[in-house]
């Protein structure tokens, strides 16, 4: 599972329940704050034996991993030029052997406070982030790249990975991100798109992914089964 829990989420209970109900082997979480860390550590003390937290000066840059599988080789990658948030590498031990995971939260489509400008100027930044992080991985290990890409399935970062033999997991369900506003007392999606992705490298395959309509973040959890 990958899930951006939203650092400003004031109602975490349903998001915690969404994680618990999915019961994934490995959970990658973005925008984890000290408050989120405390809530996650308490809620998942029994369900997940492995907890890894990396908080960040920018609340939106915090990362966390919950895992039922042994985790090793864990390290943090600083954001390359233009990037805002770190990435995380870890290796999980499965029944089929070690699998390398790159956990990302790429640059939002925001430039100088403008989403419109950022939509135009930031795609090359995200492609550069992926290129730098990919070069730092162990090339011989089966690899999964997942997290908040801040771009849809046609973005440059995903295109860069596709050129190198990686495949994005197709999903069913609602879009993974939605921006809502209250109109006449009801919440309406003003913007919505799939920007949270699970990508598998050569030698791995993934079935149909699922976006779960649950939680109170502006993002939704994304699930995939990987073989």
C-alpha cells in the first residue's frame, strides 16, 4: 500500500482504519508528522512489527513504513536539485527473496505559489528526481517504486521509468487524489486525478491495483499485489 495521509489531516481515525482494514504486508506513508507518528505507532503496535519513521522540517516531507516483512538496507536519499522531499530506499525479505523498494514523494506541481505555472514547469523536476534516485539503487535487485508522484500516468517521471522496463500498476476505483470544496453545504470534487502510483521493475508483476475510497486525506490508499 502507498498512502499520502495528509500532514494537515485533522481527523486521522478513519485513515488509520483504512490502513488497518487493508492489512497490506508493506505500507508506505507520506506527509507523516510527529502527530501522525504517535498515532501510527500506537494503532499498529501489534499489527505491524516493523515501524520506520523519517520526519522532515517540512511536514509534508515526512515518510513512514509499516511492514510485516523484515526490512533491511534502509536509507534516506536527499532531494535532488528542484525536489522538495527526500526519498527512501529499503529492502524487504519475502518468501521469494529480497525486494528493493524506492519510496517517493516527488515535487508537487507548484511553482512560486502557482499551481498553473507549476503544472508547466515541474514535470522535468520530477523526471530528474526519479533519475537520480534510480541511479542510487542496487540494479540487480527486483525493484518496486511507489508513493506520491504528483503526476498522472502520462507524466515524465513515469515515462522515464517505462523506458527502463518498469510498469505502472493499473488501478480500479476512484482517483487517488481529489481536491474538494464545500458548495451549498456539500463536498464536491473540484479537481481529481491519479497521482499516487505503484510501479514494478523487470522480473516482477502486479495484478489489478485498487484505489480504496476511504480515509479523510485528500489522497486515497492505493493497493497492489506484487509477484
